[in-house]
């Protein structure tokens, strides 16, 4: 299924009147308070988030999967689904592949298909957290950190293979997330595990082309429940520094212990120019991988406030690679991703409204009440008309979920593809 611009234009006609009056009101209000509305709308229109190939099927990851029907059975169909999201929102202009689930059989056809949807291939993801059916060595007791030299070498070689595939697709980065750790005290020597991991990452880094970046993701626990070798941002930061200038830390929102001050971690990493990648999701308890903004929207706003500050002030930090990393089993995965994209752009737009000058002044005067008010003024603004203005500008749907439903996208996908389950998770 392909959604053409004309179909979206037709759909927007029904909603443009309401939009016009909402936008006029907000635009007037923001202009009076000193915001450059056109610039904010342009920034929202430019913001692109990568969709991971594993989020397009009905997820559920560790537990049961309840198929939604019309799931993409092959890589080409996964790209088509991201193409649908991009057509509806114009903010999902990239796809993030996972090897070995997404090994392309025909690279040039896949690149052609991506180009036709206006998509690029963002960070490649390796997988050394499970054994493949034809595996020559096991990752049961670790991969890059393993005490077994063969397993370590096998995991390094897998990452090099992912880089080779990524090069063919014009990707420019590799994300490494490791499940490596221990479930019981005494199982691992912490220092040996860390030293093995550092050596393995350096080998992978040395195998990257000059214009590639390495993103090192961290996570405190799960699937190992006693220790994870790369457990926190500090460990990731240390390893990135050991690898070199093109290695960075990747922050995944769900990979923190409850109540961690993630916005402060973002600020600390950007201060040192080491925040390379960012995975969006939301959680109540652990790595729940829920829809972005569904549980803690204010926390998301505070994080974006630091990201916006960092993008403006830390020129030594590269522009971060954004990706949604969520997966669950009770929503239509495409509707879920549309909701996530909306939440991300809302938080971004709110952060763009923060009066940085007034905030700085309040901080210099230790005016705590004013500082809080400045942040919450921005947070409590309904910025949705700004998102709609950006979509209208780029030819996307004013209300993507309404459009998705009225265009009967899921029904069409089911009739085209049947009830096959997506590959991957
Ligand atoms: Mn992640």
C-alpha cells in the first residue's frame, strides 16, 4: 500500500478549518511572548526519527505475541511500513535495521525502495544476545565480554559483518547493545569482563570506516539480573573514550533504574560531546518499551529541554541519532509508532518554547519559583497546532492517526499480506 500526496491533501481538507483557527490563536500568543513561530515550525518539520525494523510487527518481546494481521513478513515490507509512517507524518524519514533479522537479499532493490519512500538507513544494530540456529559459538555466557576467546572473536566478527552490510546501504553508524553480564554473584570477574569488552569494542571500532560512528548502549539489568557489564552511562562513556573520537554513548530511556535523573545524564554527556544516540520509549517500572510519552510526558519534556540546550550550546556534540525503541503486544504497531512520533515532537516543540534568556536570568538570581514557572509555562502550552503546521508544510496528514484509520491502512495491509507474523522479535 502506498499513500500518495493527493490522498493526504484530500484528507486534510476536512480538518484544515479547525487547524487554521487553532494555529492563528497559538501563533499570535507565542509571537507576542517573543517566539519565532516560523522558525519553530521549521525545526519541527526537520526533526526525523528512525523507526527500527523490529517495531513494525506485534511485539511483546519476552512474552506472548498476539498477531495484528498484515505484519511485514520480509524486509521489503518493513520498509514499506516505515514508508507509510513517513507519508503520514513526514517525521519518520529513516529506518534502523537489525542483523541478522534484516539481511538484505538484494541491496540495490532495497536502496531503491528506501529512496522511493524518502528513507535513509540510520544506525545498524548487531545482535549478540541470542544464538542463531547455525551459530558456531555460543553467547550463553556472554559475547564481547566472554571468558571464551572463540565466542568473543565470533561476536566481534558479527559486528564487522553488520558494518559491511551497513556500508552497502550507506548507513553511517553501528549501535552495540550487549546483554552480557551475570545472573549470580561470583559468576564473572567484573574487571576481566570489562577488560574483555573494552578490547572487543576497540577491535570493532578499528573495523569501522572513517566516517562511521559507534554508539555504545547501556542497561542496568535484564536479561542478567545480578550485573550487566555495561550497566550505566559512566561505563559506556569510559568505553567510548577508550575507543576514540567517533565512539559515543547511547541513551535508551528505558535503560535506567526507577527515578534516575535522565535529563542530567543527557546534559553531562552533551557537555563532553559524547551523546551519540537516543532511543525513545516509556516505562513505569523497568525496560517496559511502552509508547513514548504514555507514562511520563513531563520527564520527556525535561529531557528534551536538555537536548535542545545541548544542540544549541554544545557544538562539540554531534547531532544525535534519534530512534524509537518500543515494542508491545496490544496496540496496532503502526498506530503505536504514530503516537510515539507525536509525543516526541510535542516534547521537542515544548522545549523549543522555553524562554532560555529568562531562565538564565532566573537561575542567576536564584529565583527558583520563576525558573520552575518558565519550564512549566512551556510544558503547559498545547503545541499541537505547531506540529500540524509543520505537517501541512511538508505535505503530511494533519492528524496522522485519524488519516490512518479513515484510509483503512491496517485493513488494506491484512488483505495484501494476510496473517503472517513479522520476522524478528
Ligand atoms: Mn535501545
